[in-house]
């Protein structure tokens, strides 16, 4: 398994992986009609623009034998309370490769990168009802904070909880 910095040509595959992962991971958590209508190229404009403009959103991807298996997007914290932290914006793995260590490898890569760049730590938001993701991040050393954000996706009320990983 390798970790790469994706190129523009990789973006359609990453977007497809994100869509497939959403359809599997959020089944029963987000409106099924919304998930069914989610297009595989949904994330292409966002990631292409970010790569062309040089940020602020950055991407790393996990590959196996040249095939992209998953990706993680991140950026410097936009939250003044977390200045000096990197925010993990998203992490999605192709459903065929769930629970096979690819997510953990991406997390370990971003932890190493954050430490080398002298960041204070990492944070991310997780859907409170997504027990699998919460367990994954807790196993990866992230701790939940008493910090929540609520919003709607296709009529569903969603609440996310912030998780944090401090370096040293």
C-alpha cells in the first residue's frame, strides 16, 4: 500500500470512491433517496479546483497496486479556537476495502505529516449516529469533545461531534 498526492487525472476515481462510500456508510443515517441520487462525479469540481488553485483543501490517497482505494482531504483549521491544527475534512474508502487497514494508514500518514509540519494536532467532525466511524477514530487515538454542529441533508437532521488528536 502506498500513500500518494493525487493528480488531476485521479480526481474522477476519488470522487467515485467518495460517492460509493457515502452510499454504503450512510445507509440508514441519511435519506436513501438522496444517497441513491448522489452522482459519482459530485466531488470532481471541488477537488479539481483545489488542486489547480493549490488549496486550501489538500488530498492524499491510498493506493494498492496502482489502484486508488481511498482518500483523505484536509486543510489548516479555519476555527480560531484550533489555530495550529489541521482539520481532516473527509476520509472515504472504497466499500470493497472497508475494514482492511486503508483508513488507518491514511490517518497515520496525516498524523505524521501534521507532526513534521509542527501542528498542534488534528480535528475532524463525525456524525454522532455513525458508530462505526466514531469507533474507528477513537481506536486511532482521537477523543470526542463536547462540541457539536447540526445541519440538514435532504431533510435529515444531522448532528456532528468534533474529535481531536493532540500531538504531544
